[in-house]
C-alpha cells in the first residue's frame, strides 16, 4: 500500500445543517479523504500473521428507520416513537435498544483494561445516527466517539460503511447507490471526524442484500471503489463461482474476488469477505465464530500460507440473545482466551481490514483470491457471450430465464430468502422510482454545471427525502403502517422538489 499523503486543510463539517443531517455538499473533500490508501491497522495491530492459526471477525449491525410519525408528520426516528408509545408491540424494549446502541463504548474499554484483546466491527445506518442526535442521546454518541476517536481503542474497533438510509441495493435506483454511500461518509465524518472516516475501508450491505443484475452489481462495485472501499461483506449463498457452482468450503474462510461484469462487457472487482450462513444473532451473541474458528486452520493463497477467517454479522440489539446472552458470552470468551495466554496466537479476534492488511503484507496478492460472482449470473453468461455482450442480449437472456426457470430471478440475494423486497411492493417501488427520477431531472444538470449546488439547503432536503423513501423497513414489515409511511415520505419529497 502507498505511503500516507498529507491531506490539504479541510473544512470542519457541521453535523447538522438547517436542522437536517449533513449528507452532501463536500463531495470533493470527502473524496480526498476516502481515497487515501495507506494502512489502517498494520502499524497499530498487536498481532502477527505468522502466529495466527485462524481468526474470527464479528460485526454488529445497528439501525432504526426515520419515519414521518412526529407532530405534523415531523421526521423522527423509530426509536423515539418506541419511547413515546411504550405499549405498542415490543416498544417496551426501547430503553434496552438504546443501551445496546452505546454499550460497545463501555464493553471494549473494560475488556481492554482487563488485559483482553477484543475486536469488533460496527455498522450503523445514517438514520440511526441522526435519530440519536435528534433525541439528544449524547450519552450514546459519546460512547461511540470514545472507542472511535481515542487512539487507545482504535486498534480494536473497525467501522463499516453502509447505505445511509438502509436501502437494499438491488431495488435502489442506480443513480442513487453512490449518493447513499457518499451521504453516509459525509455524516460519519461530521460526527467522528476525517481521520475516523479515513479508516473506514469495509462495506456492509443492508440486509446483506447483494444485487445480481449485471448492471446493478457493476454500478455498485464501481461506486464502492470510487468511494474508497477496499472490501465488502457478502453472504455465502448470494455468490457463486464463475462456473455457477457454490463456493467451495475452504473458499468461505479466505478473501474472494467479487467480479462484476456489466451488459457492455466492462468488468470490475472488489475483495469480498464471506459471511457464512446460520442464525446470525445466535451465532454472534454466543460467540460461535470463535468456536468455529477453532476448527479451522491455515490455508494456501498463491504461495503464501494464511490463517482462515470466520466472518459473521448480526443485529446488535435485536432479540433476547443479543440483549441478554451477548454481554455474558462476550466477556466470558475473551476472558477465557486471555487466561489461556492466547491473546496473540492461535485463534484470535480480528477485524476485516486488519486481516487483509496482515496477509497482504505477508505477500498475498489479491489477484490470487478465488473468484466469485453474484448468484445466477452464470446462467446469463451461458446464454450471452461474456466477451461481447450487449444490453439487449442480456435483457433478452434474463427474460428467457425468468420465463423458463422458476428458480431464476434478478432480485438479488440477502441474509434470508423467505422475504422479497420487490414482489407485492409496487405501492412503494413506484414512488421510489418516481421521486428518484424527479430528483435527478431537477438537479443532475445543475450539479454538473456547478458542483456547489450540493451545498444548497433545497438540494440537501430533496436528497434526504429521496434517500429516506428507499429505506428497507417500508417493505420488510409488509403492507400497512410501514407502506403508509413510504407514501407520506413520497408526498413530502415531491412537495420539496416542486417548490
């Protein structure tokens, strides 16, 4: 990796502008930060790859949607709504949820002070970060700032980027994918600073939902790389090998090269860490990745022998196992590792970027990672010559496969296959497409002529509604109040765009 290049003097970013989250306006400045390619963990890690037999990497996903459910349809966070309506559903858990959002800021310092060597990756949606500020929960945000900005804790914590408004990528309009990614980077830098943003090199897909349409996947990977990301976490059953077969068992525990080819024959790739299947919250809550890593050993990549890595992500707050069992087992396992004298050798905790930097510094060439592609793409390339495809040929092949193969679809694949984010949600997807088209029709030409347009309050507000409408929750919970929230957001966004 290249040496660190000094950054020019950058403006201080306000967390809020006009009462709204700072999600746009400093694209060039953010770009100069995220494109830095110097090592993130290599110079601070207390681990050496040659002493590691296997590793386990755990991520916690945190999200609460923004909903038009305040007074006069004011935008509030669902966590606030839970506090204000404690007798609806499981809203009585609001205080526990809030505790979960900030507790790693307590757990990690305690473990470290006890002589343990923990690791954690954090994935917070922009909705949630804004909602915590709206609610005045400085206690939670300060806990997160402590482990993010204090150099004593930086080697142990890795933040993962994500879509700002928790939009599932396969059903997000292509022009908005990069806007979500950039919005999260803006907002994160405004809260935690440029130095913290510079260290965010891994990406967490909302709902682990990987697009499999060739053009959507290509656009997604291209946007990730343009925004400085080095790797993305993917679910094992959302990808296949280039011949259409499932990943080999051994390939799930080393990095893969996710290859994206669009309908014009252009290709691009990004490193992928594979999240293995299973009951996500139970696995992470009970620290099962550690126990699975104990059954793994070293593997060969090219000419280099490297430790295997077991990678998992789960909701950090949702369900009894995360609320109650995770604190118990987190401390128990790390203390057992410490007491056996295995903090730094054998099976150890790692973060994703830390692992990649360690093995690549040892001589691993990313070109030697096994290759994979999004699920079902092999069936397309069987019908279309991948060396000279055309958009028309690809769409014709997709139409044929949909008509003749009841297993084939272009909806992408997520952490679960029993839910669709598309089927039956025309009353949400149509407004998404309309609002996105109206947004780009109004602003794209203006931004091209004058990039400073993205600093304007009207642009910020229009972008906010465009991104909010795409939040996955308005489809996850089925028809009813959640789809009604989407309809309200559409009308509010439409009113902003015609103003």
